[in-house]
RNA sequence: GCGGAAGUAGCUCAUUUGGUAGAGCAUCAGCCUUCCAAGCUGAGGGUGGCCGGUUCGAGCCCGGUCUUCCGCUCCA
C-alpha cells in the first residue's frame, strides 16, 4: 500500500477520473478552493446528507428540519459577532513571516508611550514630597509631549479606520517605528482587511443598495426562526431544529482538496434545552453523534474527541469529533454548548423576545443551546478516503475499489448481460426496468464482463447482477458482491426484495 | 499571505544542445470473444495553463499571471 501522501493523491485523482469531484470552472484554470461535485459525487453527497437528515429528523420526534435562506438581514451578523470578529486589519512582517493585527500593534505602541509617562510620574513622585500627580501630568512638558503624541496617534488611527484607509494604518505603524517582536525588523507588508464574510449588494439601484453577506454559518438561520418553529410546531423543550445548507467563508488559506473550501455545506442541529441541563445534553449529543459515525462501519480508531480548552466567546463547553484523514486527524464535526448567547444577542439587536414559556415551571426563559455541526464536504472526504482501496488480487492482478457503505453508494446495482446477444440484453433490460423504480441502477453491455465489474468497483457499486444463458432457462441471475467478489445465484423474482434489503438505509438507522 | 516545486491528449508520461508534438492506457465505431481490466481494425482528441518578451524560429530561454502540491502561517 502506498504511503498516506500518495494515497491521498490517488484519492484526489480517482475522484476526478470517476466523476466525483471536479475543480470549479476548470476550463478557466479553476477557482481556488472551490469544487464541483460530478455525477457520482452528487449522488454520494446526497446520500450522506440523507443519512444525516433521516437520523436527525426522521428518527427524533422532537427534531424538525428547516431550510433558511443564505441571505439574512445584515444585523444578524452584528448580533452574532461575525461583523466585528471577522473585520481585523492585518499586517505581516516580511522577515519573520508573522502576522499581526495592525490595530493591536498600534495599541501596543501607545501602551509603550503610556508606560513612559508612568515612569516619569513615578520618578517625580519619588523626587517631590507633596506630589500632586494630577498637577504633574497637566504641567510637566515631557509628559504633555507624550500625551499629545498618544492623542495624535489615536486620532489618526480612528480617522484611518473610519475612512477604511489601510495605507494610512500602515503609515502609522511605520511612523511609530514599530518593530516585529520576533524578527526585530520593520519590513512590513501592506495592511489588508480580512473579512471572512463574502458580501454583495441587495437592491437594483446601486445608491439604494445595502451591503448584505453570504452567511458564514447556517446556525443563525435557525436562531432567528426559533420562535416561528417553536410556536407553529408546538414544540416543547427540549427540542431541536436541523438544517443543511451552504455557507461561505473567504478563507485566507484554503487547501487540502475539499477539506477547506470557500463555499461549503454544513449540516447543523441546534438543540434547545432548559438552562442548567445543557451539560447533560452536551454529553448526550457527543455520544449520539459518535454513534452515527460508527454506524458506518469504519474502524472506531479512526475517530476521536478533541475537547476545546480555549472556548469561543459564546460557548461554555465545546469539542470536535476528529477523523483520521490521509493527512492526519482533523476536525470533522463540532459539538458546542452555546449557552443562551445567540438568542440573547438576537433579542437585544432585534428588540423581540425570544423566550420559551415553560408550562412545568410556569415561567419564561431564554433556552440554552447545544449545537452539533458537521461539514458535509468533510464527511464526503472522510467516507471517500476511507473507502478507497488499492487491492492486489490472488491472480496477481490488481483493482481499485470503493468499499462504500452500500446505502451511500452512488449506483446501487449494475445490471450486466454476460453477452451482447442471444436475448440477454433484452432480459437484462426487463430486470433493469423493474429495479430502477426503487434504486439508482446502471445497465452496461459494452466490453468484457470483467472490465465492467472493475468499472463498477471503481465507483463503489455494491452489487452487480449478471444475466447469462441460464437466466433464460431457469429465471435466475448471479449477484456479485463488490467487496468479496463472490457470486450467488438468485431468482429473478426475488431480485428487488434482496437488493432493497441489502442496500437500504433502514438497517443502518436501526443501529443508532 | 510567505518560501519552494510543478503545469504537454481524459489519465500516466516522452519529445538529448530552441527547428511547427508522440506512446501506453482510456474514449468512440465495427468485428470477434464471453464470469473478473483479452484480441483485431479504424476513428476522434493537444493554439504545450494563460499573457507578454527575446529569437529568423519558443513546449524548451526570460518576465508576469492563474492553478495545484509541499513547508510555514492562518483558521469560531
């Protein structure tokens, strides 16, 4: 077996060769960190999404699903903290390659001057008996000089930020002779504004248009609809709202194939609970989500929890479920106890109450939230890289096979007439036409049977039905199993029943 | 974002010092064969990532740009 790096490369090229993933706008040289799903990828992705949706919504009577718009009122992102947190002016030191927030560098420089003042004050306090600090500060020429400088800097910086004049921000840093603490040099790049949110304009007339953002996460669509769903669905706490959908982040560095994309799909569920019970539910959902992963049948050692030590401003507990990708253990899913932060923020910014009346306690409260959030594209990559196998066969030949869990496979069954004559294609068509009502099937007549088997192996088709001369005599076909390559003969009448049972999602859901 | 490497047919790669691009596999058509990538015949497919420069002439030299990979950095 090739090493992990080669293996990953092979997975990437396999995804293109067999229609799973293409680079976006490839004929125009592509667009960095944006990918399209091809004919097989779209099916696999849809099946993974379906597995998540069914396990969340269909299997939990107190979880319902919604589909909120990508565009949201701009204030949403002020309330959520995305506008402030994602709007920092950044600058790099060219020698140390370190990146700093420009505003922090300036603040540090100001702090240094303030320290100088403090030193003067301290010295003076020692020198004079009846020291009047206030008087000293307002009369000492050196202190006044420093103080004036600080005000100048602050005003310049404020002006620059208001005008969004990044060149001026850089000039302030240059004028202050700020040096990089690591390299000690003053070799700075331009200041750049990194906003992780994509923005666009809404409104047909440009003067009236307002800036709106493409959502950087789907969660806010759930929070703003909390009361709508609770009231119209007559939901009682604890209950959950699930959603899958696209989110957009203008990542500075986006790499590793579809692991970090600028446009990606999240599958999120926000679970609303009574304050004080959140840790209980947090642990419950950790367990439930891990079960969901393990039900796929991949080795359990491929998954691990990673607890966050440094918590985001909104969370009081958080962890990731990490998966061992070919490039190492990386975050696949996040489970966060978000407290009442989001709902309270939206209450404050919207002026609307977002509270639940608890009939048992006979009182209103803002619920706490436990969130599970998984990246669909990452899940896709996890499934694909875990299923990709390069096998050496007994006869010395080799094959590439995707040992996908059958219910996730893009094509469930391939119907193959052994010969392209003698009435076999007609018989195959008949079987194919019955089976296609319940499963996505393919029928192939071209090329040798062995070649057709390998082609189906390469896209992870779990079963091949082969129609041979015996089929015409006793109405049986062979069913070939992808992983073992073993064949059984089964009656044509039983084909639908057997196939549906084996490739169905039901037995996987039953394991949850 | 910084540094390094790469980009030739769908894929993997050739094209010795600059002289108007080839192979295998794949694809398509036909024939033959039929249970794990068989064979034969034929066909299609490339403005050499893109733009510019040097040159009589550039896939090859130079500059820029885009994309990808590796390392660092960043990452709610």
